[in-house]
C-alpha cells in the first residue's frame, strides 16, 4: 500500500468517526410523561419505595423481625427487609409499636430517618426504634393472614388407592406479637380388588399453636406453645406438649434468615398399645430446641429448612426430632408450588403389645399448590 493510499484511508476513517452518530454529540432524548400518577396520600394501594428506586403498590400485611410482608397482585406476597426500604406510606390505619413499648395508630409515613402518622405529622419517632407494624381494628382490614396447601392422588385398576395431604397456617397479627396456628395431615388407603380389602397405609396429623411476643428486633418469646400429634403407625394415639421458649434471629442478611429457639415444656403421650406391664400414658419433662432457616435462591424460588427437637425421658423415646425441608416456587399471584420432605425420627420408639417397635424414622415427600392470603 502506497503512502498516499494509506493517508487517504486514514482521513476517510477520521471523517467517518467524527460524523457518525456514535461519536457525534448525542441529541437530547424526549419521551412522553408517565401515564400513572402516584398520589401523595395513598388511596387504592399502600406504596413502598425501595432504595434501588423501585416503587411497589399493594397491601402491607405486617412487619415483624424488621421484615415487611407485602402483597402485590402482580408479584404476589414478598418479605422485604426494612433496611432495603427508603419510604413507605399506607392507605389504611395501621398500628405501630416501638422498642420502648409505646403504640400509636394512624396512616403511616416512613422516611429514611423517621416515622409519623398523617394525622399527627408533628409527632415523629426514630425509624430505628420501630418494632412492628400491624393492621388496626379501626381500618376494617382483616387481622388474619396465612397460607393453605394441598395435594391429592387417586389410582384405580388392579388396586385402588386414595391419598391426600393438607397443610395450613393461620396467623393473627397484633403489634405486640402474633398468634400462629398450623396443621398438617396425611392420609392414604389402598383397596385390593382381588381380596376386596381396604388397608390404611398412612394416617398422621400434627397441630401446633403458639404466641410469639417480640421483645426486641432480634429477641422473641413464645408464651406459650402447644403441640398435638396423632400418628397410628408410630404407635401414638395422641401426644400433646405445652411449653415456653425464647428465640433469637441469628442471621438477617439480604435473602437469608436464621432463627433459633430453645425452652422447657411438658409432654403427655397416649400410646395405641404397649407391652404387658407398661403404661399406656407416659408423662415427661422436655427440653425443646430448633431452628428455622430460609434463603432466596432466586426472586421466585425459596429454600427452607425447619428443625425441631425434644429431649424426653426413656419411656417417651429419649430423643424426638422433626425436619421439614423443601422449596417454594412462585407461580402466579398468590399461588406457589411447594415441594416438601418431612422426616420424623424417634431414637427409641415404644413397642406395641406384641413387642414390635415401629421404625425409628418416617420420611414423607409431598408436592402441592399453596395459596397465600
């Protein structure tokens, strides 16, 4: 290539770079205004502005553990940490509780530094002192929240089988704490057409109820807790326990939470049958402990691991533990797909009248649809 040809190519490239839209001075961009106006005083929705700049409209269910439970028709129910929220405003009267025990009610405005109500804007409170937010009875909104999930299977042919599981949790929300009641039931029966016999292969039920009092942002007290277990195949006609506990939030980072608890209780177990000379009803002191772990794998998938354990006397099984683990996958609106494995274990199961001990470990795997309300 001659020097003259090289100089001509270089000059052409320079002119192209200068006159190209990519290198020229950018023209001023224009766009029409947004078609949606956000009212300063909420009317239809509660409004929540996160620090990244996203503005969400929906309904605030409650705030405990420094996490706001927020329900949006578009994105479903999500828990958003207070430290990620820049501003918050409510359309309904809410009840707020602070670390010093004081409680106020009104239409809330939360800024980066302070908390106040629209009814009394001159009375402000430090945001870091806020302990809980719940609906007020004055708002007319429900103080109840929860979720329900279920699964059902039916088979016909040489054998007929029918099984179901049902899982429900209901919460009653107050500024001082929350009442939580849960139930999980599993039932399965099989019919053999050749012998025309029906055999029940699974029949267990578990009901729990507790009241969590939030003493601080990290520490909560369970006063009291109640458990009822019915499990024929583990030789348990019914088993009840009543106790108290203290819990603490160990991990509270973006997308991950870990709570631990421990406390004393008493337990009474009524067995289906026992060996001759043994008591059908056994009482035991209990040391209960466990943890609740949750982590957001993605914006739509959550992994959970719940572990509960009880140290009891030898007549009651020595060591009773229960593990629930699985995934919640958001589908649409308030519906999730729930995949759960439940592992029940008793270190020393109590033998029946024939001297036969139940298996120490039961494993249950369920897939169902969960509805949050």
